[in-house]
């Protein structure tokens, strides 16, 4: 339960709701107890009035006694209805305070987790899958809300009702109270045991449903592959197996649920029988009245749900503790991508790598080994190399998605670690190799990185990314919805939208990570010619596997297995007759073929 201490700040924040809700709980219980006492007086009145009524049999005053008796019973009935209405009002207010408090806590906690997620470095996302992140911000937070709201509310109700009811019952008759309460602990323990079984089977059902959902999602996302390899029947068979598994687990849960309410009613009935039997003995001894028996029966029914909820509340608290512990595991992870100085100087764009080494923290792979190069403001640098040579790692380090294990990176002679992280990234535009587009319109995807952007700038970016002809074929032009992850676009179209998204920012530093791999040579040349104009007076880092892209740069760096094997201008590297020359000749011959 230590993990739930993290929630104390929310209880302090919303103490008004908690204190007010507790006050309403006390008032609702008072108006629940008063009717029981009214019923006791009513029973005693009926018993005494009937004897008095028949003693005046045949006399004119008998009707007068009946009228008084009837008016008293009517008054008691109206009073009980008024008490019930008042209790209902305070029960409503109780939920409007404590349950509303739990929704506020849920809202705040989800925002806190989401903001914390966004502050964590890329290494965190490489180690944790998206499904687990979603489960903690959705399912685990919901379980915590059930503790903050219903569990706290019913526990407070249980304590206040027990103190008020049992205190009064003991004042009336100790022996009857003890007998009446005997089945209630058994009821609570039974509910706790049954509820644990229900929770366990519910979690199994949730996992089974999750597996079923994942399988269906993968089948629909990869429907092209399924059809291409004629695996529809195999997919259907897997779905049937998962569906049958879910069906069996659901039946197991239904069998347990079938015992839940009969168990409650049996133990409640046992308490009622004990109340009537022991109470009858006490009436014969003259210790209590028949009205007390009726009163105690009402008290037993009043205590049934709070005692029943004790097992449920305990189970909710345990589940919330487990969920909060899972939430705390991620909340306790702190990003190492921080800036102590938080400098925000005006940047020109001079970038320098000085003997940089980098090892991916999750896999231990050494991606860069002693990388050193420099690109002046307004110049362009092309980085070429084979797959896995470390090209994309350099792009990630420039945007400070990671920090180098050794060596230093400076921008305009400022250590990159001294610059405010958000400010640094705001001065750059990054076109990743793996393009990600949001399920939104083309316009909103292009304007994603800017708060406000003019239509003229968007239109110019569309022309520069050679997207105009494609847009003319879209049903709604710029306002066309492109579907989840841009599924309705081809690979080349997605890359061009991503390039336009970077261009509209007019950044100081432009990083292009193999962003033309999916376009044809003609389109590549058009975009490159446009980029030459755009990149003027901007620092550009172009990562590519095509020499045709790299040769336009002021400086070229060749990587192999995390090391620089060659660097220089296109002309110098051609004259060196090394790795670059060999790669150039191969690609030139391929283009000719």
C-alpha cells in the first residue's frame, strides 16, 4: 500500500470535496437511521393502540381513538417519506463530491503521466512498447480512480454507519446486537474471497480480450499481406482460437458471479432470522419491545451493503496499489536529457562533432566511434554510408534525442548540453527516415510544427516538395484526410508531406534523414533543386544512401561501421579514388542500366 502514498497530494488538493463528501455521508446516514426509530415507535403504537381500541368496543369513543391512531400512523408515514427524500438528496450530494473528486484526480493523473511520458528520452520508448504505455495511462489510472472514488466513499460510509448504528444497537440490547452481527464478518470474508476470484478471472478476460484485439488489429493492418500470401483461412483459425479462449474465460466468470448475490442474500436472511428469533426471546423476557425487533431488522439491512462492500473495497485498494506501483515505475524514471544552464542564444548554425562516441543504452550497440567533423553556418553536409553505419544516430544526436557517451557536440561554440532543449529543437527541422503522419488533413500535417502559419507559406512548401500534382488528384485537396499513419498515401507522397512540414518552419538547421528514398529520380532532382534554394543561408545535414543527393553538398562524410572513412568535397573524394568513388561509379552504372 506504500505506492498509494503518491495519491496524498491529490487528496490535499481536493480536500474540500473529501471533507464535504464526508459531511454528506454522515447526514445521509442520520436520515437513514431516523426512519428505523420511527418504525419502532409505529410498531409500539400499533400494539398499544389495538388493545386500547378493542377495550372501547361498542362505545362512541372507539371511533375517536381510531382517528387519533390513524392520524399518528399517517404522520409517521409522511415523516419516513421526508427522511427518505432527504437521505436521497445527501446521497446525491455525496456522489457529487467524492466521485467528482475521483474524476478530478483521474484527469490530473492522466495529464501528469502524459506530460511525463513526453519528457522522457527516446531510449525509454525503445525499451517499452506502446501497448504497455497505453495500459498504464488508461487501465491502471482507472483502477486508481476506483480507489480514490468508490472505495474511499464506501469505506467512510462503512465507518460512520457502523459507529452510529452499532453504538445505538448496543445501547438498546447488547445480547441481541452480538447475535445479529455474528453473520456479518462471515459475509465480509466470503465477499472478499469471491471478489478476489472475480478480479482474477476478470483480469484473465482482459488479457484475452487484449490479445484478441491485437490479433484483429494486425490482421486488418496487414490485410494486403494476408491476401497476397492467401492466409485468410489461417488468420480466421487463429481468431477462432482466441475467440474461444475469451468465451471460456467469460463463462468461468459468469459461473462465479452466479454465486455472488445468492451468497449475500443467504447471509442477510440468516441475520434476519437470528434477529427475529433472539429478539422474540428478549420480548418475552420484557427486555425489548416488538418495535425494537423491526428496528433491528432495518439496521441489519442497513449494515449489509457496507459490510458487503468491505471485501470489495479491500480488493479495489489492492488492485489500485498494484496499478499505482506500475504507474510509479515510469513516473520515477527521470530524463537524462536536461540542461542545467538553459541558454537560449541566437543561433547561426555552426555544428561541430568532437571525437563523439555513442552506445545505445537499451541494446549496448556501439553506433559511433570517434566521430569528428564540422559544418559552418549556411553550409550543407552530406552523410553517406551503408545500413547500420550510424547515419541516423548523428541526426538524433544533433537534435539531442540522445547524449553522446564520450566527446562533445557544439553549436556556435555552445555546448549542446548547455542549451535549453526545447529551444534547441525549435531552431531545427527534422525529416526522419521513418515518416510518421497523423490521422488528420494534409494541411494540418504540413503545418504541424508551427503555431501559426500563413496559407502562402504552406502553398510554397507544397511546390518545393513537388506535392502540387498529387494534391490535385486528392478528393479534397489540402483538406483531404490521410488516414491512420498516412495509410492512404504512397511512400513517396508521405516523404514529400514530411519534407513540406520541415520547410514551412524556416529553420536555422535542416536535417534530412534519407527522406528521398521512396521517390523516383526525376522527383528527387526536382526536390533537390528546390532544396538548394531553400537551404541557402541555412545549415543542412543531408543523410542519404544516394550519391546523387550527396554530391550537391558543400562537404561529404562517408561512414562505415560507426567510423568516418572519408570526408571532403565531391571533387576531392572523386580524386581520392576511394570508397566514395567506388560508390559513385556503382550508382552511376545502375542509373544507366
